């Protein structure tokens, strides 16, 4: 901090603002602000309009409001105060673009302090967005986080904390060790902290904690170092228009939290897509999620038009803003878009001249670079079922229409290679499988939107009953052992149980994946079905787009409301 008493001045300014009279009575066009020996002339009306502090200072309720010069009694660098004056006098976006770049972080942070001191809300928002887009990198994010705490900027605090938790192993250790006990616990004691795969989480965090305690001569409870993974929820995007390709639609983001469907956010497409000057339709665009962010990619403005969205946009659930992320190497629509760790995979789909694509583009969101993945062994015009298991992308093709067994294509990002997995398929009597707890331990199949009857849209979830758990667990293991060749007694020998054929939830098949990535498709016997619980959706109009033929899937997302949850919470699934 370069000056004190900020919050006293802010509170005083807000109090005076409530009592000031109409500023139109002011006749002077400019006012001079004296900082040390320098004079800064500024447009009075703009100053009053943008700064609540000066609006109060120059109101008629303040004794010196008729003075043409006012002394600024703070130690502010001249260049930073000139930045503030320029922002007030001129177009703020033009000033920010001209005088700031990635090497001017210190100057930008001083301007942020001035925006809080002089209560300029637009400038606070402008700088926060610029920081989120360019500066929240591991080398600087701790310093920005600490300043945001001092200034009481809650949104910026949450943005910084999210980055610190996501990229903890990249943070400078000397800065971690300097953190106060409270801030140190906010990081290492947070359930959402991620440890990069190259580190052993069980040994890495204790080493960090032991060194912090040694340097700070303090102790912390080591139980908080145990991690079960970030809190994630199955989420879905819908709109109240059956034509979900209309770029003017308002979209609703809902997440399934145990027994409730919660609306997380409402948003529209980025302005660049809305103002595309085409026929206002975007076909085959894909939205996926990582952490607290949505990523929008691809799509064509009308089938066969050749006008593709070549950009990837990121929507922050914390700041509620869209950001341009990067440009795509190839035009695509109807592709698979999925995250494996911190890399976005864009696989297959359709490109220019309606050609099916076999290419795979991989984007590292932390490094901001693209690499080319191995050519796919399959092509498609409609995205298949897909999911990520053990940092592998899995594509599932149901071949029932061709009367052949389902096919599974697996991409191993570490080997940069694809391989095909054969799936055993047979009919089983599984009358009691629906009452076993393990079904709910997987990150798929926890809920579906049933749109078979558009006038009564229901949310269907698997019923979990804990009665006779040992018998049910044994039967479940016997079925998977028979189909997958495993008899592992470990309670968590399953990665997921994914129910298929969503159009008729009473004739579902179950796709099972084991730890060694063996797959089995269990076809339910005649008159057998999983036990589902139906919950009517309160506002079905918001889900109208799901009744159309266009595909819309649940994906996993982190709710900003859980950003500060401590490690004491035990979870049933992890990312």
C-alpha cells in the first residue's frame, strides 16, 4: 500500500454522497488537483460523474466546494496520478489499451488502489477484468491476492484464490512461506487445491507445511492436508427456445446438487458471436467446463455457409464475464470438446465443405499453446457419448442400429495415441443392482433430464437405498468380475457406471468401467430396469431447448460458492 486511511475516506465519501444536492448547479468546467507541487487539471463533470469521492467533495454540502483547486494529501506517484487523470478525462478503454501491457503490473495495481480510494467503481471493474485476463499468473497472483484482501475487493480475491488452488505447485515457494497463518491455511487446507501430477500429493503438501512451520515458528493441523478432490457437480446448459442455435438466446446453467437442481448462472453468448452479421444461428458449437469456467468453441453460422466461429471464449462464473481465450487451428462444428487435466481437446467433427475431420487439436490453457494430437481412428458428424477417465478421453459408439457390439475409442494423452477397446455385452439379471451405493460413487449417471413429455419435464435420478448393502455389493462385484475379468475386493474398483439410451429411461443399459480400464455393457433383462426417482422441474420453460433433437449433456463444473470449503469435507467423487 502506498497510502493509508483508504477505507475511512471511502466511507466518508459515501456518507457525503447521500447528502449532496444536484451537481448540475456547478458551473465550472474544470478543477485543479494539487499533488505535492504538481497541478493536474481535470474535467469537473466527468470527475463528479465517475468518482463518488469527488462527487461528495465537490458537492454544495462540503464547505470548500467552490474552490477551483483542491489538495490531494496522499503520497501518490506522479505518473500513477496522471494515469488516473487521463482515465477520467478520456475514454477509459482507450487509455487502458495505450498505457498498460503485461509489463506494467505494478503501475496497474497502484491505479487499482487509486480507484478504491476515490471510489471509482467502473475503474475497479475495468482493472479487475484486465487482471483476470492477463495477470493472474503463478508468479504474481499471490501479491495480487494479498492486495485484493487489503482493498476489500471480494471478486478479485476469489479470482486469485481460484488460480492459487488450481496452480498451487507453480506458485513461488518463497511467497508461500511468507503467507500469514490464515492465508496459508486458506490454500493448503482447501478441498479444491490441485497438486500437479508430477508431484506426489501425499508427500508434497506435508513438505510444504513442515517448511512453513519451521520458517514461521508456528504449527498447523496436518489433517487438513488430506485431499479428496475438488467439489464438482453435474451441470447442464439450456434455454427457453427450442432453437438453441439462435445466438440471441439467453442460456441457463443448472447444476445437480444431491437432491436439488440449482441455477448457477444466466448468460448470453459473447458479443462477437451475437454481432456476427450472419443469419443469427450458430450450429454445432460446443461448450465444456473446467473449474469455475465455461469454454465455448467452434460452430458454423448456418450449415454450409463456410462462416465458422474460429475463437474459443471463456466465461468466468466468478466475474460473470466472457473473455477471448484463443483462436482455433482448424474450423470445426459438432466435435468432441473435453478437458483432460489443464488441456482442452477438440476431436473430430465437421470442417469446411462439410468434410468429416479426423484431426485432434490440444490446447494447454495454462501455457496458452496448441499442439497437434494423433490422428483419430474414427470420424463422425454427430458427437458420440464421451467421458474422461484416468486422464484419458473415451468415445463410446453404440452400434445397436448396425446389430454389432459397441465400440470404445480411448485416447491416452501421455502417449499421444488412440486404441480401440472391445466391450463384452450380454444380458444380465440385475434386479437388485439399483439399490447398491456404488452406483452413486461415479462421476456419470447421477441424473438425467427426461424430455419424453415436453409438457412435463422431469429430472430423473437413481434411487440409492442402503438396505442389505453387503449382499448388493457382492452381487455387483460378481457381475463386473464375470464381464470384466476382475474380482478386486477394493470398494472403489469401479470408475463409473454410465447408463445409456437416455430416450427411454426404463430400458437402460449400463456401461461399467473398471480401474484397469476394462469395459462391460450390461443389458438389462426383459421387464427389468434401474430404479429411478422423478422430480418435476419447477420451471420447464428454461429447459425447452432440451426437447429438440440437438444434443445437450451434463458436464462437471465447480460452483464458486464452494471456493472456500475446507478439507474436512468428504466427497463421493473427484475430478
